[in-house]
């Protein structure tokens, strides 16, 4: 059963690579307020809609079963390790620069897997909430908190501002440039 979920991850990797090569980096500026909040509400609506259709569409259940959770988590773990090990410099060339690994937050590959991982956790959380009497309450709280943090980080990333702060010893600084 893991074979199918890792095939899905491989297809997402191919799709992300194709988008990275043809469209270039993905800039999160389109998620600036209020669009990030609007997209987050619509995303939650689509997750609930997908979960309610799981009885009719059997493929939806494969998005939040145990195998999908493990495959999504392990894929995100590998991508995050790559994110930490590869120098994050937009001027980097070569294969890492071409595939967006030197600027992971703007990489299609990373963002597609992040949305997939977020969807798997979101559907799992909705399933936990639906069956809350049968489920472990701490697992439900963990899934819910982790999903809220991920959604907030992803849909709030358009309002991020980078500044450079130069300091000297003994002299307070009040702002960045």
C-alpha cells in the first residue's frame, strides 16, 4: 500500500520540477493580506467538502489514511533536511539553483509538497474531529495545533518583510533597512 502513496509523492515531485523549470520560482507575494486569509478560508472549505465526499469518492480516503500520512511526513522530512543542508542563496547556480533548492521557500517542489502535507494533516484532523469519541484526544489536539500552525505559516507568508539590522556594541538600534 505504501507503493501507491510514494508514487503519488513521485508524481508531485515531477509536477513541481516541471513547474519550477517552466515557470521559475514561486513568490508568495500573492498571499499578502487580505488574499492569504481569503485563500485560507476557501482551503478549509475545500477540505471539509473533500472529507464529506469521501464516501462517494474512495480516492479521497487514500489522502488521509496511515500510509499517506507516513509518506507525506517522510517526504517533507527529506525536503526539510535538504532545505537545511543546502545553502540558501538565490545567486546559486547549477542543478540546485535550477530546481529551486537554493531558494526553497520559492521552490515549486517544496511548496507543492507543503500543501500536500498540509492537506493530509487537515483531512486527518477533520477525521479525528468527526470521530472524536473514539480517538485519542492528545493526538487530535496535536494534529489540530500542527495544522493551524502550518496553515498560518503558509497563508501568512505573503506579509513577510525581510530587513537588515546593523548593530554595534553599546549602541541601541531601533529599526532595520
